[in-house]
C-alpha cells in the first residue's frame, strides 16, 4: 500500500485540520511523558513553514466515555505544546474556528459520535471549515473513529511525518519469511491484544521472549503453578496453540525460568524463585535474575530487536529489574536494528533515563503498532492510501 506524501500537497493559505495523539500520561495536572507531543511538532512546523492559513488540532485524552470530564480536558496539553512550538496556541472548547494561527480543540472523546464515526459528529468537525485533513496520530490509526477516518471521506487526506515515519520503519517486518537474527520481546498483560502479532512472529522470528503478566498465562498453560498471580484462565488453549506454532516453525519461545514474587504489589519484600517454586499466595511481579541474564544473552546476539510491553510492574522499585535491564541491553546494541513501542515502554524510557536516540525507532503506537505488525490494515492509514 502506498500513502500520499504531505510534501506534495498545496498548503499555502489552506486551513488544515490535524489529528494527533496527545493521549499522554498526566500526573498532578501536568504532562509526565511528552513523546507523542514532541513527535507531532515536525508536521505542525512544516505546515506553518509552507504557509498554512490556520491549523486546527484534534486529539483525545484518556477514556471519558462520551461525556465531558474535566480530568481529561486537553487544556492540560497547552503548556507543553506552546513551549515546543515556541508560540501561543488558542484553546477551543468546541469545533468552531477561532482566530489564531494554531488552535487546539477539546477532547473529541467527550462526544459519543467520535467512537461511532457518527455522520452527525463528522459534520460538527467539518464546521472547522478545513481545506485539508492530515493524520499524524499513528497510535490511534487502528481506530475507525470520526476524527481518524471520518474527515478523510470529505477532505483531501495526507499523512503527517510521524505516520509516514512509523509506516516506513515498521513495514519491513510484515514479510512472511524468516528474518535472520530477529528477536521479539512481548510483555504486558492480556494475550488477546497480542495473539495476532505472536502468530506472525512465531513464523518469522528466531526468538520470542515473553514477560509481564502475559508470561503467567503461558506458564499456567504449561502446567506451572502461578500462585495468586494474574493470568487468563480462558486463554490457556490459545497460549498452547501459540507455543505449538512456535515449535512448528523452529522459533525459540522463551518464558521466565525464575520470577520475582511478593504477596502484593505494594510489598516491601520480594523473593526471586525458580518458576517451579511458586506456591500459595505468591504473586509474580517481574522476571527473575536468571531469566534476565538468559534474555540478555539472546539479545546480545540478535541483529534485529522489537520490543513491546514491560517485563513486570516496573513502576514499583522492587519489580523494576527485568524491564530496566532489558531496556539497557537493547540500548547498548549499537549494531542491531532496534524498534520499541507502547505507552508503558515509553514510560520506561523516562523512568530509567534512557534516551530515545539509543534506538533505531521508537514507535508512538501500542495497539496500533501491534495491529500493523500482525499485518492488519489500519483504518486511519487506509484512508490515506493513494488508491483512494
């Protein structure tokens, strides 16, 4: 699939609506991790440089369930956005145009019509009176929402530079043949969101390394006692099918051999035990030291590394080792192509002070990255196809 090129568009004196993804972590009323905002700036500056008359920014924040909720107001984004753009941005509570060069509109998810791609809501968005639509929100491009695909039905639609960069960096991994030296690390919680990408990489990767609560489901599927740890009992057969698929394609499927356990996430003590020794009320909250060493050895000999999802509850100091050490070893692999993605992964970069420049590509997408890598068409990208 070929997508259009923003550099070929006539932008002079045009009113442009840009869908970004400013769904960033907020702590104490301030943005705590601003990668997605930073990554939108090149597109916004390009539009200004090329003489855009006005720029209207659309985004969502959190999950407000179709009603106004001050806790999810995009007004909190303004200080970071103005600092990065080095100019004032007008905040608009609705979707009518103001007078300023750059305008940030309120959270589109305050409206139930956003998620439904409701024609009535699309007409509300069109009151901005835009000439062009630019999608620069890769992380939301797997959502068939009004501000993602609806506007593209009425306006000439182009990808922003962030979306273009994501497609260019992730597309090489869609091939169906084995990729020599490819290791894929998958963490997180639920197997449902990972099934497709695991199926794909069971066929194309040399190694798959599993961490986080996701590992618990695979361990339980192999008959291990996981104590009181979170795991998905309803997905045990799915996990077994994935393990069989990896074996069929000669892909190393690696699970923790030891784990960090405690009675609860706010515990003050932990134990590192072999997986065979997990019993009773133990909760698995990180991968253990021997697992870290084993995973790191595999990664040191890898030519390509893709990572999505933490190894454990890294937000708590007691359970940060797995994520921290895996992150550091990937950052040190200067001769390997390294791809990272997912909101928790971005948060880990900040937590452990690792610069994004240490990696070949840091994706702003979590779910979108996984959907793309499993070969699924993303509605927001399809709407930008040169075939449309």
